């Protein structure tokens, strides 16, 4: 089975910690940083932050947390297959205690793998997984089905945006938002006036695609994209001096760092925020994140991606602390299912799990980019 997933590929091994994990260490399977996904690197930086802080305090019951990973070198479907092969090696050969993140569209393949191989798969950075009752899978932020239903209705009914277009990555993530935009149009009272696929993960210029959408005169343009793609969209919008349109960021894209461009052409962007402002929020959990980032990674930019990694990494640590002195995959899951009203310090609403509900975060808040920062337009809303 492993050969089928691996396909003879060469893997670049990376470890964050000792070169060889001692028997007492708790080994966690993570993603290696990759230039193909700057946001993914930031997500996993947040987990590394948690691990460094925990280890400096003596670990968990004296056991150090060690991250093990293999590099992803391709994007798209080939990259997802490569990621699944990496996960298979981590789970079946390296015998990690758990898998952390490995999000995006690859999660649609990793989740059934985790169920079949009985390995905990913790908080992938995606809303594509819509089942919350699988024993070995714990989901993170709001599902995309609920987000699209809430946000498309909000645009049409609350903001009177009746002509909506979309820029999307043609993978499962982008296609989901595209198809939902079409499916909900009649009920919500808007018209889909244009769509453009962004076929490259790291595009050089999207002026042509943005220009074609401009000709359709939309009130709003949904961006079901990844950060490098969205940055090029905003640069194209500036190049075209297109001001009479509202840009809409999908949930996992909603971060100032990857949307702001000179000239304020990202101003007014609407989205569903999952987390508070990492730079300015006075929530205790966000303040703790800032202190630890300044201590361990002083040169790194603060953003919502690493804040996600920090919050969900802390949640994993909570489960490990509850799992006893010799945690196994099964006792770790049992321990996670005892968590009730866990307090992240204001990063997330209180978190509870049970045997039939492994969904950590069901709510987000509507936000708007104002003076370069996303400002909340609502409190926590469960789509």
C-alpha cells in the first residue's frame, strides 16, 4: 500500500528538533516549509512555536515534542499525491503519534487514510471536510458549506450586491466556492456575471483575468484563491485602477499580509475572519502568541496563519497533557474527547469535543479591510 502512495519518489527529510528522536519523545508528523505555500509555512510555524515553548518548560511529563516532516515539491494534484505519500510514510514507517495540519485539498485524501490507518489527523487547515464524527479526524475552522451560505446571502441581502463574479483556483477548494456561488444565486437574489480560473499556484501577472471580469461590471468579486494568487489579483486591480468593485476574501484567505498592496486597492475587502488581529488584539491568547513569537521567531511577520497554528497547536498539547504519561494514538483521542469549553484566550470561541463531534471552531466573524487592517463587522457567527 505504501508503495502505491509513494510511487518511488525521493523525500527530503526535515526534523525540527533532535536528528533522531529518543524513545521518550512524542513525535508529531507535520508539513515541511515550502515556497509553494507561504501561508502553509506560517501555519506550521505556529505549531513550531508551541513545541518550542512546551519543550523549554520541560516538555509534557518530561517528554519532548519532536516534529518530523517530508518536503512537498509539487503543487496541484501531483502535490496532493506527494503529500499523501509523505503522510503514509509518517504514519506507517515513522509511527508518529499524530498528524498535524497537512491541510488544503490534500485533506480530502488524508482524512480517509487516517481513518483507515487509525492515526489521529488533527486540525487540517481547510473547511472542505464536512464530517465531524470520524474517530481519527479532528476538524478546525468553519466548514465551507456554511461559510458560503452565510457570506453569499450577506453580500446580496445585507450589502445589496446583486452582480457577483468569482476568481478561483480550479482545484476542489476553488471549485467548491464557484459551484456554491452558482447554486445559491436564485435563492439569494444575485446574478453570477463572470468567472475566471487562476491556473497557476504562483502566477506572475493576472491583469488579463481581472480585466475580463471588470468588463462584466460586477458589484463584488469573490476570491477563492491562495495568498500568492490573491496578491497578484490586488496588484492587477491597482494596475487597472479598478475602484468601483468590492473584493471578497474567502475564509482561509482573509489575512492582511497577503492582500494589502500600495495605493489602498485592497481597502474595503470583505471576508469571514476566523481569528482576531494578531498584531493589535488585546485578547490574552493573542498577547501570549505575540510574546512567544518575539522570543522564538523575532524576525517573522505576525499573521492569522501562524496564529491558527499556535491556537490549534495549544489544543493538541491540551490533549497530550490529558492522555497520561505514556500516550498512544487511542488514549490521545480519548483524552481529546474529554475537552469541554477549552479557553484559547479569545483566539477562538470556547472549544468542546465529544465522541460524535470533533469540530473545533464553528464560528467566525464578518470583517472589512479598513486602513490596512481587518475590522470586525459582527461578533462570532456560526454559519
